[in-house]
C-alpha cells in the first residue's frame, strides 16, 4: 500500500515527538543521577544554568545530591525559576521546578528539604496535576527535612523548623514548626547578613 504525503507527515511528526521525549528524559536522568554527583560546584552550576535554564544569582549554590523535578528545560525557562545571590541549597534537597519556584537572596535551605510546586487534584476524575508556584523570600531559613507545599510563600527572614510541613503562607520573620506548620514565635532580628561562598567539593 502506498503511503500518502499526509501519512508521511504524521509519521515524521511522531518520530520528532519521540526524539524530543527521549531527549527530555535523558536530560532529567543526567541531571539527577550523574551531574548532581559531580564534586564540582562550577560544573554543576554550569549545567543547571545553561542546560536547565535556572537563573542563579552570583554565589548561589546547589550542593551534591539534589534532585530537580521538571517537565523540561524549556518549562523551567518559561516559568522564570530563579535562585538569588548567595543562597545555599544543601545536600539531597528536592526542588520541584515543574511550576514557578522563586528563591530569594541569602536563603539557607538545609539538607533533605523538599519544595513542591505541583500536586494531584484528589477530586479530579483523571487525577489531574495542579501547579502552584512557591516563593521563598530573602534571608529565610528552612530547616532539615522540612517540606514546603505548592502555593506557599515563605516571607523574608522567616524560619521553618526541621521536619515541618508548610501548607500555608509564613509571614516575614515568623518561626513555624510542626505538621502542619504553625507559628511558634518570631525572630528577634531583621536579618541583613550575606551568606558565605559554598564549600569546596560540595
């Protein structure tokens, strides 16, 4: 049977889409199983900025073992995901960049923190995804193994205690803890410090 031009075009389009899908998955695999284990801050930063399209300020660092969740490098660029100057994202964090993630300057994100921008709609018949951006403002401090849920804003200088699950906005300078996180106090200072450079090989 002779193949018509329209069938040829459809077949070609499917091949292009299959190649694109493979490339996106390959980049994701390299990001989270190869690049994130390279003991060179500069090499990882180059990959995150140039390949994935993350906007990283001067001195910002993503340390070893971090998992970056995205639909594709193009989606990261379109969402404008950014990490501010001198912000330190410690080892083995999970950063969900499937929807906009904005992290300010001099933010300290401790090891094994998870920041989510996407979730499933539990009441949708097709279990559809919901995207809600997350904002973490300057000088915030996120404690070890805390989780920041989609749609949350963590205000300037706020503190999230270790292990907390943040499901609602945190006011500037507020300290929250628990599951779900609730206010337990306020910082006594209005921070204006500058975090130092990332350690070698981290």
